[in-house]
């Protein structure tokens, strides 16, 4: 009864009139985040200025030219006159617009139905119901909050990742409350509060995800894991954007939990983006993860935004922290073709790195990619070709508490280590209609089920002293192969809320030397359709 009263109250309020165009103009200059979904960002990126630092995502609206977003939105508006037409197709459901502040409230839905050939008796579904609130207070503050309840039954290959360990984790979302194998039931919450005191500094505190890079994947930090609490500072000056961020992750393994409380670990990140030339960008990344060893708690040494983490790690004792560094480059040609890449280094011994390619401690990975906006001079046609490769044991650590994970999920590439992956992506939009297709082709070395030796693909299984003498190479161990093709077509119902109608299909084939709980020798054909408010990436490319 209470929920019905609230819904009726919101319905009455939504009958008000307001200028959607004026509201969009205010939003385009605010500190609200730009949607970070791959499809939507690829469409927007083609029109961004070369001076914008696009590697640290999500961007905020104030960072881009307001006319870019305004033009994008206005190109999709139908300008309906009736209340129902405006609310369904053009506007936010509810808005308060004042000279000094504005607030929008919208429902969040993801309702879809599907069928997997490997699950013959039951249909698959997603049932998400939620609410999203966004707004700005004055000229310096913005905020956003999204809360959703979810019930779902996923394809067999994806479902295995949820039920493989306890507690049950829905990839990219969070912990499931259900112990029934028929479905998962999980909440989702994210939000943030932003403050910009001057044109040089930007502060944000929240609970959410981030993505660092230009690719479909990131080897630095991706949105693969569940949301986490963070505090971020951006400093922009000259041709540089400098980001420092502190986060709290958790290790949910039952064997280290105490009284139902998960083990906490902390992270600090530095990222420098430098536009060396008008179309050439270089980036430097470093992160350190530590936990509460010897009552250490949150180590205040890592509060310094201008220090190399390796120095602090050595001074504090390297056994209690894990440092990773990386370099990136991004070059925009005059022909709408971008080249980009990343190199990640988890550990290195100089003489071994150049003199012994089979040394176990050569823990690194790299990414090479090319993307083509408005390909062949066709507006809104986007192409991408990307290659990722990561050596065994990268992102892991002999102290598993400080591996590069959160809630059982990798913080960078979802496949962990000991793999390579090729990605081909094509997408096209014509007004509100869109289509996209992505092919993922990969190889990965897994552990053998009856073998105690770790082969470097599982971030929760690390090499021991006696095994370090053997030669290490990519794809060692239980070799698996993956081919996955996902095709989707859809219609943007409401550009203000990013509500979409969609239908798609996935073909997936895996082969592996010895079957394990996560990977079988099988082919999957999955068909689905539905209606969703697309606010985040939902990546079904699990090996």
C-alpha cells in the first residue's frame, strides 16, 4: 500500500510542466557523469574536442563542450505535445527546475526474456526495478543516486560464475541474496556527490565504478567488478589532467571472513593524462593495494598525491601491499581513426625481463587497438579492433588478500591473467534505431582440476617457491579457447533517460583440454529481448 501511495504521489507531481530544453542545457554544464556504456560513449566521442582527456571515465558533463551533448539530445527529440508522449519519449519523468538548483527523478527498469539452448526447461529473464535521482545545487555541487532491486536467471555459461563460489556474486553487480538455483536476487546501489571549488580542482565522493583507457577493455582499471566506495580528486592545468583516487575493496572468501564481516582492503591510484600534442596523448598509471596488517588500517602515507607508491611500499614493508604501474598512448589521426594502447607492469626484475623470457616474475600485459569513428564517412558508424594479452600471475600476489580484485572479480580485465583476446566491434545508429555486433576470440590457460600447481590464470591461486624454477609462458596449463559473437538491435525510446527496446542473440563456443567447473566443451545459442534503462555495461563475455 505504501509503495502505491508513493507512486501515485510521483504521478501527480509529474503532471507539472517544465522546460526540458532548459533542463538539458543545465545538465550539460553540471558535474553529473556522462553515461559510460560502450555504445553511448562511442557515439559521443566522435564529436569531442581533441583537448579532452577521455581516458579517465566516466567523464563529467562540464568537461565536454555543452553543445555536443545538446546537439546529440536535440537530434533525437520528437517534441511530443501530450503528457504521455513527452514522458515516454522525450522527458525525465519528474523534474524540479529552479534558478539555483534542479532535480530529476526517473524509474530504472531492465526487463528482458530469453532462451538458452543449454537450459531446455526454463526461460531466462532479468527483472530490475529501481529509481535514479540526479541534480545540482548552486553552481558548484552535483549529485546522483541509483537504487535497484533485481531478480534474474542467466544463461548457463554466465550462471556458473555466480554459483562457482560462496558467497554468490553477480558479476559487475554484487552479492546475491538467494540460495535458490532457479534465480538470483540482488540489490544494486551507486551514487556520488561532486564539488568543483575552482577551474583547477574537482572533488567527488561516492560508491561506483571507474574505467581507465580508450579500449573496450582496460588493463588499468575497468568497470568489471561490483561498485565500491571511493574518494577522487581531479586537477586540470595546462595540457594535463591528474587524478588521484582512494578506494575500499573487499575480499569475500568465507575462510577469511569473521563474524559475517568481509575482509577489507584499500587502494590508492594516481593517473596522469598528458596531451603532448593536439592529437597525441600519453598516460601514466600506478596503483597500490594494502590491507589492515598489524593494525595498519588506512595507511596515511598513501594520502600523498605526489609520491611514487613503490617508495612507500618499501618503507612500510612490501609484504603488506601490491603495486602495479602502467603506461598508455592514444593518437587521433585526421581521418577519424584512433590508435591506442596500454602496457601494465606488475613485477619486474630487469635482467630477467630482458634475458629470461620464461621467468615467472615477468608479470606484464599489453593492449593494442584501433577505432574508427564515422567510418567510411558514414555518420554514426563505429568500428573497433583490439588485442589484449596478459602474462601468467599478473594482478595476483603471494598474499591473496592484496591481489587486484574486489568481490571475487578482477579489477582490470575480467579474464585475470594468462590469456590473450581479440575483439572486433561494429555499431551503427540511425536516429533512434541502432545495431551492434561484437566478436570476442580468446585463449586462456586455466588450472587443472586435480592438479595443485597454479598456472597463472586464477588470481586466487598463486605460484609457490618450488614452482618458480620452471619456465612460465602464456597459455600454459589447461588451455581453453573461446569464440563469442553478440548481435543486438534496438530503439532508443527516451534519450533523456536512455531507455531502450532491444533484441539480440549470442553464439558462444568454448573448448578446453580438461573440463572444469567454469568452462565446458560446449556451444551456446542465446536469444533475448526486452526493455532497459541502460546506465551501465553488462558484459556477458565470461570465459
